[in-house]
């Protein structure tokens, strides 16, 4: 298959699964945009993508998902530099063992893994819809099965924070988001799917973000994990394969439909999460586009 003439944006693509996803789509000829927080690392990654794929149509956009102003600026830059957007891969994310807050005072795990990507996606829907069919791919995790509901009474983890619990809830939010996004954009030619990459050995949780038992556990399990290139296969598949044309609102693992948790299949929860997230964004001064 060829992605020649298509524009693909991959968030968090300077390392790990995101980098390998960028390599995968670039190798097929896509205009590949690396949307990353660290400019120097992103530019080094862009050079690596070009060296590995012989495709020099690789670009960098600054994106800090922990700052909604940066998200808005990145969306503006993407819209101004490219007159089309065929695929948005919401790949960036992480886990943090201690509670932190984003630039707008939102709990960090929920803010980065869910709200930042929700805001970016909705800001780019006009561009995605302009050259439909187009695709949104959100990287989630099998960890969403271990979330015990969305905890709408304490989404900001103000009454108590456990890093892995917050992470699993954010991954549940990713699946609920693509399901609701699919419903709200039915008929526009924009598909949205969630990808579980597998148990991947990357820099995830290894840059001082996790401490104590979680951090020690991350070190212990690394020999058992798969490499980022294998981990990126499902994201690349959902971004490029004609086999998933028109398929939307689904959860995928190993390039096949996977089994969502019961909470992830709940339509009312998906709709409520969207509404509550929209209210949180608006209260922070960043309302969704009308």
C-alpha cells in the first residue's frame, strides 16, 4: 500500500512506539509530522526517520500535551502548514507515580493522556473532515481493563492519587473517547479506533516519571517486553491498511479486533466523559470548537 500524498501526524514520536509508527508511515511515502514536546529530540528523530526510510518529507511541530495553549498552537501550525490531514495518531502518553498538575491545573495523567489529545483532535477535525476518508488512531492499553470505572466524582484524583490507577483510568478514557468521537462524527468519513500496542519495551515510565514500587517494577519487567517496532505494528496497521477502511469505534490488539472492558463498552459512560471533559476544557479557558 502507498501513503504517497497523505499527511500523517504522530504525537510523542521522538522515541519508542511513536518513533516506530512514524518510520512505518514514512516508509510508505507519507508526509510525516512528528508532534513532540522536546524540539531537539524530535529533530534528531526526524533525521532518523529520513535515514531509515529514504523519505525526506518529515517535519517537526512543537506539542506539549500538558499545556493546552501549546496544543492550540500546534493545531494552528498543522492547519497552516498542510492543507490536508489524513491520519492523526494520538500516541504520546505516560504514567507518573506522584500527582502533578498541568499548566492549567488539571491532574497530569488525565490531562496529558486524555484531555490534551481530545483537545488536539477536535481542533483538527475540520482538516480531517476536509479530505475524508481520514483516520484517528489513539494508543491505549490493555490496562484499561483494570480501571474500576471513570471515578467521575474525583476525576482529578484530589482525594487520593495512585499512579497506576490513574494511568489505567486514562487508558479507559482513550477507548471511550474514540467510541464517542466515532458517534459524533458519523457520516463525515472520519474513523476513530484505539490500539493496544502490547507489552512494549520503550522509555515509557523510565525517565524519572515513576518512583518507588512502580519504578522498580518497570525495571524488572523490561526483559520480558517486546520491542517498539513490534509494538508499533497495530498503530501503523490502523493508520494505513485498506482492511480497516470504514471500521470505527473499535479496540484493536495485534492488528485484530480486541476485547474491550465492560466499562469501555458503556455508551452512557462514553457520552458523559465527553461532556465532562468538554466542561473541564472550557473551564480552563480552552473550549472545544463549535
